[in-house]
C-alpha cells in the first residue's frame, strides 16, 4: 500500500501528523506491516519525538537554530548557497543531520509507537510550505 500526505507548514517548527497517518491506515484497514515515511524535500526532516510536552518541540527548534544559525550570523559567513534567503542553506544542513525517512511497525492495526511518541515533520525554513510525505506499508 502506498499513499502520500500533504503537510502545510507555517514557518520553522515541528508539525505533528501522527493522526493523519493513523487515519489513512484505518481507512485502508491495515492490520500489520512496516510503515515507511519519506519526506520529498531537502529542507525539512522527519522525527519521532515526544508529543506530551510542547516544550520539547520548542527546545529542539531552539537547539538546532543555535547549532546551525541563519547565514546572517557571522559564524556562517563561509556558506555560498545563499540565493534563497538566510535560512535556506542552514535548512539543508539540518536536513542532512536529521532523518528524512522513518520506519514504524504496525501491530494489530495500530502504529507501534510508545506512549509519548508522535510523528513530526521538522520544518527548517521560515516561510510556509506544503510538504509531501510519501508512505509505503510493506508486509
């Protein structure tokens, strides 16, 4: 089974889409297998992360912003890919550091996530985007 999800972002941050994935699996009556998700862009990432305390998402975003600041920061003056704005090349670096695909077992019709785990798209750009995530369920 294959499907695609569209995730609208409104600037840098983490966007949980666990429920969208679960809905698609329920609609298709998927009972078992391995779900693979792959984001089809070069300036965002996929993460499985805590979904109980929103401070976790804020801290992750702040950490990666400090680790890889925009090209307007003097420490990033060595970057040459600056044509699409000061957040573009740093977004590519962040996407190279974090996963762009993840796999999750499906057991008895449910994602085998832990109690506090959710599936997130980590948007690294400041502008709004429509991100496409390809999904495949294998047996």
